[in-house]
C-alpha cells in the first residue's frame, strides 16, 4: 500500500532536498588546493582556500608559508594549537601534491593540478583531482578505490592507484587530519553555524583541490 506523508514530514524532506542531506545533518570543512610548480616569478605555486559550510575562513600561501583568516570564523580558531597544526599539514600536503605533479608529463599541457578532498565524521571521505576546471579522478578514502571521471584519465589513475604511498597519504589526510580539525574547530564554531547538509562535492568542480570534512551533530 502507498503510504501518504503528513505535511510536516513532507516539509522536513523538502528542507533537506537541496543539499542531499539525510538527517542528522552535518557540517563540512573544505580545503581547496591549486598547485602550479612552474608558476612564474612572483606568482604562487600553491594556494589553499579553507571553507566551513561553504563559507571562506582561511587563505594559505604554501610557498611563503603565510596564512590569513578571511572571516570571523577564522578569527575564532586562529589562535588555537589546532590552527597551527593545520597550517603545518597544509604545507606538507602542498609539497606532496607538487611532487606527484612532477611525474605528469608537461607535454600533456597539465601544468596546474586542482582537486578536492572531502571527509565525513564516519564515512564518505574522498579526494578529487582535475585540470582546467574539469574533474579527472575520484578517490574514495573509506575503501581506497579510484574512479575515473574523465575519459583521458586512465593513465593517471593507474599511476596513482599503484602507488601505495600516495594512497596512504590521501587516506590519512582526509580521514585523519581533516576530521580531527573539524571536530576541534566546531567547539568554537558551533554557536555560529546553522545545521547543514552533506554537500555534493562532485558538482561544480572548480580550479582547485578541495578537502571537505563532515562532522555529525548527533
């Protein structure tokens, strides 16, 4: 038999529809990397943008090792030990991605690496990589599996899939570091943040590498 929903149930479902959210809703922490080791003199070879619930809170220059708070949310955590630990790891992540990019042939015209790293409190952790605003690869950190998102990305998938150090780095950074930062930052952020949904990280892939973490309020 078909079961009818009450008006309150229907409104509850619709309120989560836009964000792909299944209650309980979660907060998201994101770090967007753009890596260009062949940047001209005076240009940044690595930049990071940090977001919480799609709100910018951090800008980091890996080359100069300089971080800047972009909002009140950043200001709330910029004096914490976690903030310093985060900055150190962001630099290490940038260096690691730079090394991986060096293995990609320059004749392919792939000089700038972009991507997105996402993690949830207990599941749905991932990294995404791409070039020129188009996503090429998706790495599921929970099961350590790669998925091609672009027809010409098979060679890159095979190269990184067979590299155990790369796999371990991506798994550890998204499931370990990112989740830890979010959990600690939320102590300061929670009063300022409204409940939100699971962001669909495969939509709107831009010229960057993004690390997204989720932490359940439940």
